[in-house]
């Protein structure tokens, strides 16, 4: 009978250590990081009502950008885009990622190891009983996707973005065209 108490004690310690590590502030990806906290200048914010956003965006893009939706894996043409250029916010046209930072993560969504400095913000996302880090456009606050700590060097990060949250402009195209 004593083995059962030892087993329960061992499982309790393992569970306690695991939960403590999971909920410890400062754990990688657990804290909101915004450009202001990095001591860099803030972008001029774009603020619109949800009715304005609804009129400006196609329904599927609105669902992702403003209602934090997710597109099906492998459904975005940007997933297999290998052209040189820049990826912009589909809501406000802020440049977010370059093609040089794009990689194939095997997840079915466009993935990047680094955003353009100070053009994305992050915050904790505890929806669906998961602990993740949401990625937002730093200018309009639109939902882009999530960032995970399983990416390639040099950052070790994987910015897993919804293709409908992005617009791609090939190298040489002027911004705003």
C-alpha cells in the first residue's frame, strides 16, 4: 500500500513543477511585448469602428483580422509563395514581414522567423484551453496569427500567420499599388 502513496507523491511533484513552469511569468512567449516596451517609437494607430472594418474587408478576411479567426491549413496561396517581396497587413497595409524571413514550417500557414522591427505586437492568448501568444498588427490591432518558440535560427521563433491577414507585394512593386 505504501507504493501507492509514493506514486501519488511523485505524480504530485511532477504535476506541481510542470504547472509552476507553465504559469511562471517571464516564460518564453508568455508576456505581451509591444513596440513601446522596447523603447522604440510607436506607429500612428489606425482606429476604426467594427462597422467600418466590416465594410472595408472581405468577410473571410474580416473574420480572421477582427474576430480572431483561423483559415484552414494549406488554403492560402501565400503558403507556397516563394517570390521575393514584402508581406503587408491586409487591413491597414503596414509592412510586416519580408520574404527573406519566410520559411516552410510544414504547418500549412505562411511562417516567418522574424517580423519587421516594431510592426507587430504580441499578447497572451489563453483561448481554447491553450496558452499561446497572439500576433497583432502594431498599427491597426488586427489579429494576424500566433508566434511559437519552435522556429529556425537565428530567432528560434515561428510567426505562424493567416494568409488572409496578409497581402504580398513582389520586390519592385510600390507600396500602395
